[in-house]
């Protein structure tokens, strides 16, 4: 389990680095060519060569990382801490990446997320190829749903890790994954039933960060539809 955890941690950090690279590249160019877009996928291209491309996606990495972190008794303390920290960093870089790409590419960022290196561009001087509005909106909805999913799922093992190190960090919760997944969903939606409460300063800061994250996702949803325009 420790070896698998370290592999997932490395993949999470590599994905985080790639998202930062994409954000920087798209902020520097106003016109995109096939070669420039390829530069934003250096790690993905290598991972595809070693046949790990299916795994090298944020939702998949967060899912497997969370499942492993749900069993802290099977991991060393250092491994659990590093894995939970990697999940936290990846989540926030994902939100930053989403905003950066949306501001720079508008509704056309589908081609950055699903870029096919075999795609033949008709005109390299255009910003990005146009896509059908309905297809674009469908991908946008799926992207927002995935963002909500990975946030609620990703924060739950982080809470579990904090409770593992400090049993007094939360009250009203057992050490089960379901309790902290439930607490993550409640925090993300800002419902606040009050049955599970953060008690330590660090756990309160984590809850604040997830609430802020949830508002960021809401802003992303509004921004997504405000920048989605029909093809011209």
C-alpha cells in the first residue's frame, strides 16, 4: 500500500506541475499553434508512452488516492501525510488552472483539455478551432460536475488524515471514511448541520478552505456560461 501511495503521490504532483505549465503557456500566447499546444502536455505525452494515460487524469488520481487514504492503518504516518498534502495541493492548483484557462481561452478550452495530437488544423492563425455550441456546453457541464466531485471526494481523506493525527480535531465523527465524506459534502454545500464540528484551529482552517473552494467553483460555473458564445 505504501508503494502504491507514493506512486499516486508522484503522479498527482506531476499532474499539478503540468497544470501549472498549461496555465503559464496559455497566458503567454494570444495565438495558438499545434506545436505550442503540444508544449503544454510534456508529462502527459511521456505518461502515454508508458501506457499510464488513462490513470493520468485528476478525477482518476483523486479517486484512487482517496480510497487508499481511507485506510490510514495500512499506511505509514509519513506516507499518509504526504498523500493528503498532495491531494490538497492538486485540488487548489486545479481551481487556479481552471480560472487561468477560462480567462485566457474562454469557452474554447475544451481543445486544451482534450487536445488530440493527430488533429489537423486548417488555419494555425486562428485562436482555437470553433466547436459546436451544444457539444461545448455538454463538455462544460461535465467539467463542472467533475470539479465538484473531485473537491468533495478529495477533501474527505484530508479530514480523515487530520483526525488520524489529532483525534480531537473533530467532534461527532468516527474514523470511518463515510463520516468524513459526508462532512466534506456538507462543508462544500455550506449546509452545516452541526452534527460533526471542527474543533482544532487547523481543522477549522481546512473547512474554511473548502467553503472558499466551493464559492470558487460557483464563480467558475457563472464565468463558464458568461464566456460561452455561439460560433461566429
